[in-house]
């Protein structure tokens, strides 16, 4: 068993760190304050190949492994969680399902421009009445001649208005089981921005990741071609769940990055901040808190990297992804809360990054499956 | 078109310089990076490659761990990498270094050689021009801008209070300033490819037309008597006075310090 990174992964980390420090960190406060999507940063990331890291070269990607992608999201999120989730949603939730379930034509048409960053991707499953309980969904797709007609709405969609390509999950049939209970059958679709009948609703005002473009998507007799169906008809739910397994590894990496970023700032600040004639880092209370946080962060990193490795080598990695996301998200929340406490009054002031990090951390316990959902996945596998 | 870029792995001096007790640099205690002027030179070469499809080879002389900067250069887009390393080359000053690099370059076809102006660990700015001298080709130093036109290069050379526009026929050598450009980032895929590629390793036996007496510590006429970190200047004093008052103030200060 080897816990070390090889030279190419070490060099990739150096690259992501340098990019994050130079291009992303200086804008993080502004992105949060103004809630403006960092479009210029995304262009720069595209130029450096960050928008298609785990995508094979034959489809315009970088041909790297999931671990390299995870390290990218981690390093970006250390300085700006908004930038981290833009890459994560684009890569894990839009490119990955097309690569896994798409036809050769769909891969050629969509994956290449997505992987080069020429286009941005999003994923739409959640609806106002359907979060954890997907059966509450209302959005329907009906085949009409050579076109599917979509009606309904999706909410809380990351990269909402700025994306060009959307994976949309919709009901394509309703069947009854033996007891006469109705069951909705879903299918996955690739919808392009500008499709007739596809529009955007309200922009969500969020607690954290405020530069991320989170919108409601509205489909009113939205007509898309018949071949926009992704994977087999009726298999939308397993496609969505498998996609979310990958997505959870990305969010786990985002959470890990937030926790690491907060810890780094705490180490620097507690060495500088003087109370009672010495730095607070010299107080045992601080030292023990730093030690606990560092231990927890490293444990989170191991779970996240293990999940990334599982995605590379295993067909099914739901439990590894769930454990990584559960632990990393709760670590991010616990560490940022503790770091704000160590900063005292300054930690509560927006001028200091840790205030933003604590707000950013919360969403990692909620989106792409709440911590409760992760516990359901893990315990479900234990009690099978 | 074939371009060779000479690069050097240097200690990162951003966090200060650390010395061994004997006064030599404690390289192990400092992060190793690609020398900034060399990186700008590499970027200039890669831009020429983007435009013309030129082949870019990077060459370094150093310890085996200098392989890291060659991989970085490959990950940025260089095509080939050569590491010149041999125990007998250790302890080289600028003369022995330029002799060694020229000996390596004699094995290669090139139209253009680009080096950095100077390395941040030595700050001599001698190696580039010395290589050109050894090879008998023109050199244009301190390049702020480089353009390729037919079989010539047109270079904007930085000067103290002006700049010069110079044209030289290739083959020639240019020394690059870090102000020349902003080097591109590596790409993740480029990094993966860089570790798949082979770095050519040359030793003393591969150097062409050089004498042993010109190599390594023995071949180095420079002897370092003492080395120290930069002495930090004080913050100075700022005064806001009108012109005539300023003159008297400065004159008084100069007299006070016995300068005049």
C-alpha cells in the first residue's frame, strides 16, 4: 500500500496550486461579494486544460486520471470554493454521463467542446418538490414524432445560466407495480442552451459559493431532437445516481479544499495574533485544536483520494464516494467553524477569508446528496 | 526551424537564501524552480513554435534532479529534453559551464539558441554570451521582444535608458529577460505526457571539442572568496517640502553624513 503521490501527480499539484494562488485567490473575495460568475477565470482554466482533466485525449481532454481531477478541485477550492464547484459540476455531472452513456455521435458532438472548455456543462435533476426523493419529480418528456417535448422546471442548478449543455432528467413513463402503486420512470436528455421553450427562472441568492451561477431552469413545450436521449429510455434514474456517485467525489474534493484552506489560514493567523504577550499558537488550546483539525483533514484527504482511485479501478464506487463526501463535508463544516472561532472577532468579518469559507462549507453537506443521503447509501450497503 | 533553450534549475530565492556553514548555497533547504529568465526564454520559443511549428529542445546542465525542470519544460510544450550531468562537471563557474553547454550544443542542429539573461543564484549574465562566443555565432542579449523574419531574428534589446532594435541572421543566440512575456502554465495532460517521454542524458564523453582542463571545478578560473545574502535596505525617510527647501534639506543631510 502506497500513500505517496508519484512525480507526475506532485507536479500536477504544483500546477494547480500555482494557478489557484495566481489566478483565483486574488478574485475570491470579489466573486463572493459581487456574486458574479468568474467567466475570465473559467477561460483561463480552459486554456490550461482544467475543464477536461479526466477526459480521454481522443475527445479533446487531458487524458489524466480521476485523482488528478480531484486534486485540481481541491486546490481551487482551497482559495475559492465557487471556482471549485464550477469545474466539478461541469466535469462530473455533465461530461462524465455523456462519456459513460453517450453514443459515439453524442461524445463527438458534446464531449470535445466541453473538455476543451469551449462550452460549459450543467446537470438538472432537482425540482422544487423533488430533492432526496426523486419520485416527487414532475418534469415530463413526451415523444412527439422526431422530437421529445419537455415540460416542467428544475431548481438549484449549478452553472445554471452560464452553461451551454445540460443533462436533464425527466419522466418518460409511469407504470404500476403489482400492488397498483404508481412508479415514475425517468430518462436522461442532453439539452442545449437556446432550445425552443427552454428558459431560465430566478437566480438563487445563496449563503455561500455566491459566484456560482445557480438558477431555475424552465421547460415549456421545449422541443429537442429524438437523439438527445442519453442512454436507454427509462434508465434515467440509474444514470443520474451513477453520475452523482462521481459528482460526490468532486464535491468531497471541494469540501477537502475548503477545510485545508481554512486550516492553512489558521496556522498563519495563530502564529501572528498575540494575546497575553505571546502568540495564540503558543497556547495549548490552539495547538490541540490545530492538531485535531490537521488529523481530520488528512483522514478526509485519504478517503477522497481512495474514492478517486475507486472510480478509476472499479465499476461501482457508490460507497467509497458516499464515505468521502460525508466525511469531507462534515470536516469542512467543523474545521471552518473552529477556524472562525480561533480568529475571534476577525473571523466574523468579511475582510478575512475564513468567514466566507464557513459559509461555503455548508453547501457541501447538502448538494449532490445530503449527509443524510450519504449515510443511507453507506448503511444500505452494510445491511444489504 | 529548430530552437534550443538552455534552462537552469535554481533555488527559489523568494523565501530568502540559505547558506551552508562553508558559505556555499544550501540548495537542499530551498525549493528548486526553473530560473525565471530561462522560463521566459522557453515561452518565447514556444510562441515561435505555436506560430511556425518550430521544434523546441530544452537543455540543462546540472545534478540528476534537474530532470524536474526538464519535465516541467516538456509539460509546457517543449518537444525534447537533454540533461548534461557528470561528476567531473561539478563546481563549474561560468567559463566551465559555457564550455560544457557549447560542447553539448555542438551535437545538435539549431537555428536559434535562447538562454535566460542570468540565473537568480549566480546573477552573472555571462553564460549565454560565452556560449555564443564558443560556438562562433552572433549574440543579442537582454531581449524584451523577439520576432522571427525569414532567416533572421529581430530583437528589442533593453538598454539603460532606451532600447535597441537589432537584427541578426540565424543561427544566433538570444538572452531573454523575464519581462519578455508571461510564461504559460503547464497542462495536466502535458505533465502526464512529460513523464512518458524520455530525457536524453549526456555525460562528459558526449561533449564535443572540449578539453578536460576547461571543465568542472578544475576548469573554473573563478574562486568564490565569500558569499552572503542581500543586505536589506532600510525603509528610508520621506519628506514633503517645496523644491528650494528640499535642496537645503538634502544638502544638510549630506553634510551631516559627511558625504560632502
